């Protein structure tokens, strides 16, 4: 039997979905047992003021090839309730699924893109489900990281002057990660692609309109327009499945950025909708006046190896690999990060590898896997806004499937 190691403490910066999954909790897979009982502890630090802080910007996310990995990361009693976090808990996702894709100008169906069995989940409900039993220290804004001279500990410094010391710091603080910037400096800042994007949520308060908008698919549909628009309709909430007037939709449109254009303008969006085919045309023209239109920034950053300071600082999720969203891969890679981290540190805790070797192995696997996807997703975004190239885009040719070796949930 391997010699048991000294206690190992992990500092986690950020409390998003990836953090919730990487907290080394019980899981279905016997290989991913509760490693905290074996000497690994953790603490989570979040810049938000409190757990009840309300973010008005809500969206849906697709759990595709990451679904079996999610089963490994979550306790069985939580994974069995994943349907409760779905945008429509009453819809049982088929295997395989499809993404109906339309000519955004004529409304003609171009292709039913094949998908793996998947859940489209509400960001807010999914985060709430996965965070059950997790303790988070709020109002802790990370500012810098320091390392001791004997290569054994790392210290996070917070804006309020407090500090926390552990053996490993994981930056999981999102697209604008301060941990990533502390590692790479200015080169760690996420880059933007030259497209404007709007994201909004709409309740039509009209059963006939809601049924019409949802006609393409119960969960989500996509369109590409010769004018260079990418269009999206998905259901976001179904408060009463028997009363379509209560249904809430997520609408997104992206297009080539224009200097001086007011992106978050409902009038601007409706002007574009006049050129669209159904159901995208009506979905946008029927938006009630006063509905908030949010402008999104499409960002990316290609991960590359960094100095882990003898295995003391790592990145995960959007902090490690922010990517454009039209292929729907961000959450899946975040889940893969979580599973990879837990497996590699379990091996280290059992004495099969050192903690430094676990960190380097995780970094190498993540940089290779997610780095390819960041590049692929960026290319996909560019092609979807180019009518001549759209049909050959990664989403049209291979859907949301990862490369072959990622389709297995085996380590």
C-alpha cells in the first residue's frame, strides 16, 4: 500500500460551475471517491458579495459529450436530478439529438445537425444544483499570488487585505481571469473577434406566438443568414408546460461589427429581423418594447504551457480556455478539466505520482485538448458569418462532437 501523504490544501479562485465540480466531492465512479477524506481539502473564494447576488443576465448551456464525465464528477443523488436544471425539465432528450439549422433569410431547413444525447441547462439552475453542500467565501476579490521559497505553498492575496495559503491555487475565475493575468501579464488577456452579439430573454405573454417561435424544435434552433448573421432561438424557462404564454426564450444574434453601431438597441435588432425568415423574423419582431437587450463580447484565449511554480498554480474552465460559443463547447471542456484534475490528484494522493507531476500532467492534457477547441471554435465563428464558407464550418460538418479520443469518458 502506498504511503499516505501529508494533508494537501487547495485554494480555488471563483465559484462557477467548474469550481463546483472540481471540489473533490463524492461521485458515482468508484475511482473518484471522496478524496477529501484522504487528505485533500479545499477553500473557494468568490468576488461576488453573497450567494444571493442576482445577475440579471441568464443564459442556457449545452452539456453534450461532457455528460458521462459529469456523472463521474457529481454525487449520484445530484446527477440523477440534472433534469431539474434543464431549460425544460419536462423534455426528455433523445439519443441521438438534433440541432435544426435554417437558412436565416428564407426559413428553409438546411440540415438537422446530429448531436449526442444532451441536456440544455439553465446556467442559474445548474449552478444551484451543483453547488449543494458547497461552502464559498464571498466578497473575496483576488489581486495577486505569491509563492514561498521552499516550493511547498502558495498564497492568494485579496482586495480586502486578507490572504489565504495552500499547496495549490486553481484559477477558475472566468473569461477575465485575474489568475491568468497574474501568470501571463498582458499576454493573459482574452482577445476579441470582430463580431457584435446580443443576448436577450423574451416572454411573449401570448400562447400562439410562443408556440410559433418554438415550432422548429422543443429546445433550440439555429440559422445562418446571407447578410452574415448568426441566429439562435432556444427555450430558457417553461414555468407551465400547459400555458405557452408563460414560456421564456433566449434569443441571440451575432454579426460583423460596425463602427459606431449601437449594438444593444432593440430597434437595431428589429431592423435586422425584417430581413429574416421564420421563425427568426417573428421571434425578434414580436419582442415586447422595453425588453433589455444585452451586448455580448465574443472572446477567446488559446491556452499554452505556463510555469506552474512546482505544481502550485493551475487554470481551469473559462479561465484556462475562453472560447467563442457557436459550437457550444465551453461547459463540456470545463467538465473535462474537472474530471482530469480530480483523477490526477487522486493518483498523487495515493503516491502513484508527485503533486508536481499531477499538475504538469493536467496542464499538458488540458492545453492539448482545449487548445484545439479554442482554435476550432474561433474558426467556426468566422465561417458562420461567411455565407460562402458556412456549409463547411465545423458545426455544420461535425456538430458538437469533440475529436475522436474525447468521445470516451475513460481517463
